[in-house]
């Protein structure tokens, strides 16, 4: 009888502790998984990308005390950029924190493809800024996937528009020869459909050349380019393919200022191995490099000033990938802030944060308040449009650093959106997905 | 016709770069009969050490000597800690040990020197040289000369020195070699050090072309069809195999690629090697294995 009583008391005390402890945690923390890749072939990019992301979250915690008092917490999981490891990290982290994972940022097209069906079931937003499945921008069929800011199809129209401007107008593209040199992967092939559609629209002669992954050997491809004599070469590369492309361009004497890389082909890591020979090379930029933006200066002052910076190599603070990580932090934090406006200033579930993402409206005033004018484009996401932006800037390598050479160049949404809707509807039909009624869900 | 010649010459010169990697594999195989899975990681370790030291302000030659010293120390440690305990064990155990070494080396390289991509300027121009309308890379010519010099050096070593002859005995049978007084440990340490030196030269040339980065480990895959074609035990075979692989993959990519969708140069050499295996399982210059039944 005494033993039973003791058990009863200890059970009651434990229950009280749990009841007391659980709400205390729930009021204070919003959990963010960080599926980074700091080792392996893509570690150079991954270290800066996720370093910038973590530094921005640290800035929000240290300077503002979290998002409206809700502190951000995170845990890193090494994916090595591999889909199997990415899925493992997702499964390991999705239920962490008081309300589970806020959202998931794989920064790998392979991992994001592997997670598309899972995130809908778990109600966790998959944020695929400038990567992943392009037609997922149609939120009516992909409610939990967000290729925010821009994607490969919009990007291709940005690049063609830029080339058109350089040629003196889009009409001047008629009869020009343009090559798309791409990485031999799902990622590399993604822009091909729009590249060809635009060739029909503007009358340029399109040639698509694939570089087998990883892309360290491109001699044959550049000899083909030399034989074709194009006016412009667009490069959709990744990792070692990028410096190899530029080195081979030098070897066949192709002019650098007529090569335009995409935003994964335009980091310091891509051009530094080529050195001054890459001078003149142009690439699309999702975000500008450097430390001129107030938000980067704030990170240096608050986070690095307190010795809490994530980057071991502090020289990379302000690099293209680092700033992209900060950009990721900005849109993630702002989405949570928007969601808090509806659901309350407390830790939110993935489903609630999805609402925040679908109602994200970064106008110039809000961007200025964040300290990111010129650093991030105005963004208006809706239930149907999970991209929200579509523009890029263009930058040119001057032999030692990237220099921004254009304002935001807007995507040709009239061409891209119908293609996205058509492709998304086809996917939905194949996978028995019913279309959401966004009119009912937007409020 | 000029274009075909350009593709062919470019392919042959690219093949020499593959031969450089293959040389490292052949050296270890000749000494131990084991396929050294860690050769790519050795290329990465040597190149990152060199580039990291240059980044710290060391002169090129000093960094070269230091990187060479690191590779020699690595060879001695490998012999003492990994190979010696595995003497007389099945060769698959040695092979598995080299897989383990790969991950240790890759991890250690990134842990010590970071994951940053480093440019490497050896002062060799990569601008083209025009000969009768055909563009030839000056860099590839220098790489060919380097590979040629290495082949002559290594072939002479194996052919004319006592150690070279001892190597062949070791490869045939560890126990028998030990019983006739061949110092197995010293031979292995020597060969791994030589493979380390080859890895350093390979790493510098490939690093100069691609930047010193993790992807250097993957260029080792290019050497596999080369050694299948040339033979696992032949230094000359590594060169001939490299030339065959380089030329055939470039010609196939340019002329066959557009017909079947492009991007074929990664797998085409393996198809070629597979077909070759059916006809000559020991490769072009490999030693024919005759065993008493």
C-alpha cells in the first residue's frame, strides 16, 4: 500500500513538472532544421550558404530577442548534398522543437525532389529558393513547396532578356546563335524547355550541349561550341563544372563577356580558380555580393562582434553564397513574422508557417526596414504563386571581385506562368492531386 | 578534317592527364597486387596541402617540398599502421583498407585546409597554340611532357634497380618474398611514397585546371578505364590506355553524342574497357597470369 502511494506521488510530481515545463518551452522557441553540407564535393558553397543562414538567425535572436520574442533554435544535419542523407536529415529533424520543424531548406535539387511527397503529408513547407522542381511554383498543386524568389524557368527568361538588351533589343535576337551548356543532371536540364520556347519566340538558333556530371572534362563540348560559332553561351553549371567551363572557354578563345552563367555559376568559388582569365565573365545574381548592405554590416557588428559568428573563414562573409544564406534567413524569418500576425506570437506549426509564406509581401518599405535595400527584390507570394519574385541582377567578374552591372531584370511571366500551370496540372493528374481553391484559403 | 584532327589531338592530350592518375594506381598494384582506392584522395590531400601552404605565403618550391614530405610521412604511416598488420591477409582486406584510407584522407584534408576552392597558378599558360588551324593547349603540352618524364623515370626504376625487381616478387606472393629476404615493409613504404609523389604532380596539374577542390578525388574515376585498357601492372600501359581513352571519348562525344543525346563521355570509356576485357582480360600490357592447376 505504501509502495503504491509512493508511485502515485512520484507520478503526480513528474506530471506536474512536464505540465510546467512544456508550455515554458512552447512559448519561447521556433525550431529551424539546418540540412547543411559542410563536407564533400559541394562543401565550399554549403559552408557559406548555411553559415549566412545561421548568422542571420543569430542576429534576430541577439539583436531583437527572436521574432516578436520567440527565439529561433536550430540543429544542423550533414547531408553532403546527397538525397538519401537529405531525407534522413529531414526525418530526424522534422519533429524537433515544441512545434516541429518550421520549414526545410535543402539547397539541393536532388534532395528537394526526394522530399516533395513527404512535406505535404507532414505539413512542413519545403523552401527551395532558386532550385528544385520549377512547376512547384504553382501552389494550387504543390501547397507545401516554395521555389521562392525565382526558379530556373524565370531565370532563363531573365538571361535572354539581358542578352536582348545587350544586343540592342529583343528583336535583334533573331538569327543569333545561343548555346545552353548545362550540367548533366535534372538540375542542368531544367531550363531547356524554356530556352527552346524562347528560341521560337525570338528567332534565335538554340543549341543545347550537355556536360556529363561532375563536369571536370569539357574539351569536347567547347570544341563543339567553337565549331557552332555562337554569339552567346549560357552556362547552367554547378561545382567543378564552372571553373572547368571558363578554363575551356579560354582554351578555345571564346570571349568571356559573351558567357552568361546562372546564379549557381556565379560565385567566387567558380571564378577564383580561373583568376584573371575569367575577367569579363557575366552571371546572374540572386543577391549582390559584398558587405555594403546594412543587414550584413549588422551581422558583423552584432554577431561577429560578440564572437558568435558561424563562419570559421571570416573572409567569406559577404561572399555570394554567404549572402544567399542571409537572404534565406530574411525570407524565412519574415514568413514566420507574417504567420505570427495571424496565429499569435508563439511557436508555430509548419502548417501555420505555410500560411505566412503564402501571404509574404516584402515591399520596398519592409525591405528597407530590414536593411536589405538592393539586397533582396520585392516579393509577393500568394497561394497560387509560390515564386513571388522572378527577377535577378547581373554581375561581372573584374578579375578580383564581382561587380553588379544591372538593376533587377524581370522575368517573362507571360511566357513562364502558362508553362508552369500546364506542367503542374500534368503532374497533379499523374499523381491524383486535386487542385486547391485558393479563393477560399487566402484569408 | 581540321576539326576532326583538333578533336583527336585534344583527346590525346587529355588522355595524358588521365595517364598521370593511372600511374599512381599502377605503382601500388605492382607492389601489392591491390587496387588502391585511395589514389584520388591522395591527389586531393597532396594538392590541398600545396595550395594551402602557398595561401599561407610559402613559396611554390618550399610548398612543393613540404607537400612531398607530407605524402612521404603518409606513406610511412600507411605502411606501419595499415599494411603491415595485413600482410598475408586476403587481398580484399587490403582493398577494403584503402577504402577506409580514402575517407580518412578526404576528411583530414577538409578538416586541416577547409573546404574553400583555391586557385592554383603554376605559371603555365592555358591559351591555345594554333598549328595549321588546329588549336593545341600549351598547358596540355606541358602536362604531356611531365607525364612522359614520369613514365621514363618510373619505368627505369622498375626495370634497372634491385628494388624494382623486388617489387614484382612482392606483388606475386608476400610470404614467398619475405622468405627469400625481400624487405616487404621497406618496399611498400617506398612504393606508397612514390605513388604519393605522383599524386602530388597529378594534383598540381589537375588543380591548376579545375581549382584545388574536393572534386579532385573524382578525377581518379577517369583512370579506371585507362588501367583496364592498359593493364594494371604496366606503366607504359597507363600511357597507352590514357591516350586511347582520351581520344575515343572526345571523338565519341563530338560525333556520336549528338545522335544519342550527348553527355556520353563519362560512360563511353567504360563501355570500351568492358569490350576490351572480353578480348584481353589482362589489358594491353598487363602480365598474363598463368597458374598451375
